[in-house]
């Protein structure tokens, strides 16, 4: 056991964040912490790291080797990337070596020391450092190379993009993770491109310690966790399995709760009717009072949590012609650098295009060029009937001084205003938040306002730059449902593989200035079913008598070691029933391709 919470409660003023919750993290656990934005997930993580105190209850931490990646890491914009990587990494031995180097450079011998002692101590410290291998700073630099941004090492942190800053902090945190018992990651995939996310998945699968992850990336969670804790309404519930299995179990649980509530309500109504009839027919008797006391003592079942309807009814404006955009030999230069040249792209009516690629490849530049927001050379034609709505990545088209309602009144007219206000309600932005200045809202709340504005207008062509960033899983699902049913055309710039697979009819990868278009999903384009991979805790068996597993047609010989995950146990049931396999103590993680 590494960490345990027992009966822990936490409140900020009148609002309960945690109420009598319990949780345990053991060595090598793979845990996801999920819940709506604002539920208190980050607060819970900070309690585990000692940055927040519990109000009541007991928090036991049995390790001091906890490494934490914050959702919004703080940087000094004026420091260099190299200085940021080195900060906080210096050990006592390294500090002592720097002192000795300073003495040797100055040529001044401190009282009570001689040059021989200094050289011997320095040599010993160097030898110890050599035995320890790479320093944390060197490991961080190695991760920077793996992320493809080692060329930024001499630049200022303030000059980095959002994705590059995330990679910088991730590189620094992972450089310390080798010695950690528990790695805590708060939204580690925010702003990361797909290459970096998939690299991180592989890293975590090989990581030897325990991992606690807060993320809204479903594919990422499926590939990295085997347990889910859900934090909602100040309560913490535990589920075994990956995220997809959690969704299935949660749906079954809500359906059971709904049926129990309805059955309980019907029985209470029946008892109330009987009491009423007894009172009317036997008014001179107190029989009905006994029945009413029975009704008071009856257990009242809790109704399942009714979420506000987040399904968005998105309509399209009048259709345009077959071609929406035709681009030929497009070239864009920014700051003296050629972002891309000789780029061709066709967007036809009804196309659902997902645009992805590494950070800095020029995806946002491309869509801004297509919209005429950036000067570009080449031939570009946009259909006159195209009614285009643009969702900017930073929602920078909204006035931060205005409230959400004021922005709606400024941007829309007539029925569109009423639709936008209805969208705010569906997105669970209450009246109080809707009246606050947009600049004071969280990233997820601003995203909801921007989407409400966009989806309330009559449009036939949507251009969306990272529309699901900062949205929790529930809101993401609402947007996905809306886009899947949208009858018009759209281009989505995203790193969300689930979004690329679920709503796009074709994907386009922009890499090194080259645009590759594929008619199909992201997983099909990659040639593997990326979204269908999941990690599970598998039982370990030894083959005591040879057999063939007929689903995969694989043959097993005596002495073979076999990992059997819960989802594939049915395939091995015959071998288990006939004594072909013998259980070995312990469990191991296994990637399942479904």
C-alpha cells in the first residue's frame, strides 16, 4: 500500500468537494480519476501530494517518492528551456561538485583544506555520478529529443507553443519518474499531438510504479489504466477495468438504480393510496394512521442523477454547391519560414474531415489560409454559398470583458439568441456563471460558450480548431453526437483519436509541409485499430497439457506461460475446464486488441 484515504472530507466554504470518501493506491496500480470539470479531481490530487490538507478523515502516505505533473504547470517565461529542465534537479552531490569546481577555478585554497583533498573528493563524486548513470536533467533532455523539440533547448520558455510547454513539463516530470513509486498525471495529454500521446502510452505501459491519471482522452485511458475512480457530487466510487468497461458498468448501475427507484416510488404511492382509502371509508378509525407510519418508515430509494440534456440539435443552413473549397499549389510563409508549399486540398459538400499532425506542423495556419485569414500564394476558391462558422482554439474571438449572455446578445439576433442561451443551460453553465465576465471563466467554460455561439447560427460549413480541449467527457460526448448528426460540412483540427474515429469520414495528416488525405477513420489510416486496444489485468497460467485456442488458432505447448485477461477468459474456458492450464500466483498487464 502506497496511499490510503479513509473517511476523508474536504470543503471550500459551503461547497463540499469530498464527503467521507475512501481510496487506496497500491504498488503498480493503474488508476484513472474521472468526473465532471469542477468536481474536485485536482484538489484530490493535491491532497495526495501534500499541497492541500484534509478537513476530516485520515490520509496515510507511505512513500516520499511521488512525482506530480500539474494540469497548469507554472513557468518563468524569461528562463531558457535548458534552465527550466535543470531547475530542481540538483542533488547535494552536484551542489558540492559545483563548489569544488568554483574553488579550483578561483585558485584560492580555503583554510583547513589542501589541493589533494579537493581533487580526491571531486574525483570520488565524479565516480559516483558515473555509476548512477544519466542525471535527471540529462534524462529530461533525452525525452525532449523523443518529443522532437530538443532544438528549443536554448530558447525562452515564453516562446514555446502550448503543446511544446506541455512536452517540456512532461519531459521534466518523467525524468524523475524512474525513481518514483507513484506517478500522478493531471491532464497529461492536453495540447499533445498524437505522436506524443502514443509515445506516452507506451512509456506508461513499461513504467514499473503506480500511476494515477486524470484525463478526458478515452483511448488514452483504455490503454493505460485497469481501475477507475469516479468523483461526482463529492462522492468517490471505484470500478475495476479500463475506461470503456467503466462506462458499461456505470450504465448498468444507473439502469438498476432507475428500476429500484421506480419500484420504490410505485410501492410508496400504493401505500399512500391505501391509507387515503382507509381514511375515507373508515373515517371513524385510526387504521390509516398505522398505514401512514408504515409509509414513513419505508426506505426512500435515491433517484439516479439526471444530467441536463447535452445532446445538441445542430441544423445546417441552405446547401451550397458540390464544391466547398478548392485549393491548388497553396503556399504560406510566416516569419521567413515556409510552412507548406504546393499543397492541394478539396473540400466537397458533406465532407467530415479530421485534420491532425505534430504540434507546429501548420494545421491552424492551413485552416486560417483556407478561410482567407492569412495571406497565401496559389489558387484558392471558396463556394459563394458557404456559410462558415469558425471555432478558434483559444476562443480569442470573444470579448473577455463581456459576460456570456452579453456576448450572445452582441453576436446573435432573434431566435439564435434563445438557442444559444438554451445551449448554455445544456452545457451546465448556470445563470451565475453566465453573468460573469468571459475572462474569468475556466478554459472548459469558455469553450462551451464559444460552441454555444457557433452552434446557434445557421451554418453549412464548420471549421473547428481543437473543439474538445478542456471539455470533460460528458461534454465531449455531447459535441461528438452533435457533429455526427450535423448535415453540413466540417473540418476539425484535433489530436483526439476518438473524435477522429467517431465523427470523421476522412482524415488528413499534415506533416513536414505535406498533406496526406485518407478516406476513412484515423485507425484505418494507421492500419491498426488503435482505438480498440485496451490494457487489462491478466491472470497468469502455465500450460500443463498442450492444446489449441481455436479463436486465435494459436497452439500452446507444455511449459508455456499464458496471460488470460478477463475479456478473453471465455476463449480459454475449455482448456481451464479440462485441466490444460494451471494458475500461477500474481497478475500482469496485457494489451488486448478487440
